[in-house]
């Protein structure tokens, strides 16, 4: 899995070789491709983490964290954007395995009763995870503005599906629907923890995904070893404007603290790779050391739910499963 850090232009290609760290002997073509991208101004740097048969065979850190950032390192914390969506499916599956949720085919409104408004009573957790709920834009504006969690949930609960019947079409969902599924998991899970804390404690830490978050703790985001001002170990993303790279705010304090389950995840590429390694191992029957999910649940994660469905947002045919789409 490669996590690319930002777009830019006019970056000196020499930085690629000067800042190369990690075990790249198995990935020479990957290294060259990333270096060529830096030379062409496509990005400032990248992390690449590769596991084969459960063993790490490549861990690269190439280039820099931004136009004024330090060298890219394997433990630099990069924005994952929509790559964090599957993490909600993992936590929801874990909630089923532990008996906190009855089934992912339960209506969301079973756990978040206010979600039933606007004709959404029959929408299931699985409908949302597979982008089949018809809630493409519900809560998205509030989510993108960085509104508080409860505001996004309330706005989504008031919205009506954009088509009927549910499941008739697929449309890539921008934000709020995932908040409501995460809220269902949060309410069902004992202890009253926030979604970000649940994900960190119950998923990221057990699989060894060090430095991974969906909502960076304030003490880390606002001060200390990884200060938000200047980025610290946080890499950001940038937009091109007039030939210059403009920070898009992905390292702002508000962005770092956000627990948006559809786009606020961040961490090293090796952390996300470690999660998928764990899931592949868990899909094996028998006594698996360090198991996170039951084997049947892990296998279900990758099964196609809506085969060959046309996505009205993406404009292409998707093969939807709990992890979203592929």
C-alpha cells in the first residue's frame, strides 16, 4: 500500500535519493517510480509498505513531507482520506463478534432511532458500508466544514435518501452516513468512548498499527512531540495554485482532532498495511495467534455484496463489499 504525500511542482529529483530510508532491496521498480514522480512534480514524497505471505518485504520512505517539511520517514503520519472507511467496517465486524451489535444487516435505526426519519428506517449498516443507502450527500457539508460529531449525525438523521428503493443503485457516500454507522457502533459498545478512541484501542493498537488515528488526541495534536504548528511528524496534502503548493488545511488542529470515519484517518502506510495483514491472517480457520476477528467475519469483509453495480457518483461499475468498493 502506498500513501502519497501531496502534489507539487518543480521538486528537485535529488531529494528522492537523499531522503531514501527503509528496506527497498525488494522494491527497486517501486522506488524508481516514486523518484520519477517526485522529479515530475507529482508529489513531494511517499511511504510504501508491502507484506507478502504475512512478512514485511518492503518499507520505503522517499522524499519529503511537504514543500517545507523534513525528510519523509516510515513513521511519519500521513492523511488517509477515504482509505479510513474500511476501518469502520472492521470495528463494526468486531462489535458483532463481541455481541455489541446483533448483525450488520440490522437497521441503523435499531441503535440510532433518530436515523429512521425521512424514510430511512429500513437502511441497514451493510447498506451504508457498501454505499447502497442512497445517502450520497447527507451530512457531507457539515462533515467537510469540520462541524462537531453530533451536528453531523443530526444533519444526516434528518436527511432523506436520494433514491428508492434502497439498494436499487450505488452511489459513493461523502461522509454523514458513515458518522451514523459509527454512532451506532459507539452507542452499542459499552464504556461510552468516542469513535476515534474505540478505533484506536480496539483495532489499531491490537494489530500493531502504531501512530494511527481517526482523531488525534489533543495532547499530541496541539503540543508536544508532534506539534500541529509546522506539521511536526504530520505530513499534509496540498493543492496546486499558480504553480505553487498551497496547504489544504489537513494539518490544522481542527483536521487533526476530527474523528470523521469517512476521511479523518491518518497514520504511516505501514500501519494500514499491518491492519490488512491481520485481516488476511484472521480469514484463516483454526488457532491464529493474535486474532482480531472471527474467521467467518474476516472472510465476509472481502465478499462482494452488490456485484457489478453501477455507481452513479463515480460513473463506473463497482464491486461493493463491506470495505466500500473496488
